[in-house]
C-alpha cells in the first residue's frame, strides 16, 4: 500500500516535521510517516535485524531557492531498529535501486536512511535542467530529508557515504554543519581540477616497478596489435549487447578502455601476479584486460546512466585525465595531447555551467583541515582515489577531533571498517559513540 500526503507550502512541511518531535508512546513508524507532508511510502521486506524497512518518495523542489516551483520525488530507503537508536544517513552519489544493509549502521545498531542522489535513477524531474544539479542543491535535498525525518529520529545522526557518496557526505557537512553529529566518508576524493595530476603521481609510484611495467606492457601490447585486438573486442561487445556511437565510436571507446586500465587496476585491487607475461597469447592478454577494465564502462548504456555524474565533474567536482606519453604513436582515434579527459558530459547542452575552477573543492579542503571535527575518514592505500584524498597536516592532526585511516594494500572496495585493525576499529567506533553521547549530555 502506498500512502501519499502532499501540501502546497514548503514552510508548512518543515514546521510540521520539526513540531512532531520524538514519536510519542505507542506510535509506529508508519503512524509518523503517514503524518509527514510530502512523503509517500511503501513497506519493503525488513532487513535482517531490523523492525521494518520502507521505500520512501520525498518531495523536493528542483530549485531549493524557489521552493514553490517545479518539484520531483527523491527515492529514500528507511530501515528502522529503534526510536532510541542513532541514525545513519547514507549519502549516495548515484542511483540506488534497492535497499541494503550499510556497514556502519550495522556496527552502530542504528536506524539507516539511504538517499539516492538527485538526477539519478528515480530521483529526477521529467526534464533535466543541469543548472540545478550542483553540490548546494544536493546538500539542500539532504538537509530537507534530515528535517522531515527528524520527526522520527530527532537526535544522534551520523552521515556516511562511499566514493562519490563520501564526497557528498563531506560537502553536506560543510554546507550544513549542524545537521549531523558525526561524518564518516569512505574512499572520498577531493579533486582540485579537471585534470588532477595527483592521479599521475600515484600511478607512477604505487606498487612495485615490475608491476607498473607489466601494466604499461599490457597497454602497449593491445595497441601494438590494434586491429587484431579491436576485432576480438568488437565481437565481445556484440556478445555483451554493448552499443556505441551515441557518445563514443567503438574505436574511441576501445582506446579509452586501454587508457583506463591502470586506473581500474589499482582502484579495484587487481593482482600483479595475474598480469600476463610478455610473450603470452593476445587472447590471454585480452581476457585479463576485460577482467580489469573492459569496454562496458564506455558503451552508450553506461555513458547515459552516468551522464549526471560527468556533469557534476565538469562543473564542480573535477576529475582526471589519461597519461599518453608511454603510448606515443599508438592511438588512432584519440589525441595524445591534450591528455584525453575521463569526463564525458553530454554535448551541446547550454544548461551545463562552466567549471568553477575547483574553488568549492579547495574551500572544503581548507575547511576540513581547520574545522573538520568529528570526522572518520577511511581510505585504501592502493586505491587510485587515494591520490586525491584529504590528508591532514601534522599540525592539523594534533588540532582536529577526527581520524584518518589509510588501509595498507586495500582498494576502493576494501577500505571498510571490517578491514581496519582491531585497535583501529575499536578506536573509530569508540570515538563515534563518544561524540554521540557527548551531544546527549549537553
């Protein structure tokens, strides 16, 4: 059953949500949800260990500066454990098509609220005006959800997200510093330009000399046998149902996937021992290449799904490009200079603003170093995105009420609480609980 309550005025929505306060004795989650303005909900199968899960659709203005204008519904997943438990607000960076158990919520035995990012999945207006896809609008979405669902859980909030969702957590805290008590971004980069060269420095030094040489050899081998490799991969793409041409030609996608190979190798923890030998058959090299990088990321389907992501990178987030110096003379479809960019924003859109020059990112990085208290940052030392992670200076480490962990030999998917040492995990969780309890005592 879907229940729907809508109101015309956003001011009433916020006042009513705040006025409800802590649920009174005997109220259920659905009792409270039913009374919340601008909220639709549908019960889901409860996650294990919880007292219930719901899919919510929360009304949001496309432009928070003009709240009475066009709106859309943002997809949110709510999992309830207790009205007395803390609440983990999971700030996704992309589409979120299902509910799932979030690591930190389980560790804290917390309620969890998972928020799909605006302009992804079902959380988008019918017509995408990219002028309203920016960090401030996305943070305002989270702020409104925090106020509305504060009717269920008034106190003890933790925000957390992974990768681009971790970036969202950081920017949200910067713009609304009093919304949550603690922030826990995982593997969150802060890129300072459209071509952040710290990525190059990382790829030139991570791992062993032999492993990096093997990675470069795979790239050169595929491009040196261009025609044979492209033909095999074209048949592979056909078998996988991949399409090209709306965004990139097949040849462009093929070359981009070769350029992406080192980035993906370290981001997702490929094994240096699996790199084919120099005299391995081409088919063996391509099988390995497809496991690490592959073509799907650059096919039309993926480009369309991540169009909003690329817009955000082009306007505010910054991103990375690809080194080509070691592949001189081997690229046919892409230029060697300037370095081909990994940003694929939709073409010919007048509603995509110009890049802000990294100003907001630099402001946030400075703020983290000076005022980023009650943060737990978790990174993988072998994750490519480690290159642009927040690194507090020694002076800041002494001053900040925060912790930053770089997990040895962990990649983008392995930098989690479960892979901290026992001492680190107990320290981090102890700090989060202490910060939450200190707020309760005030």
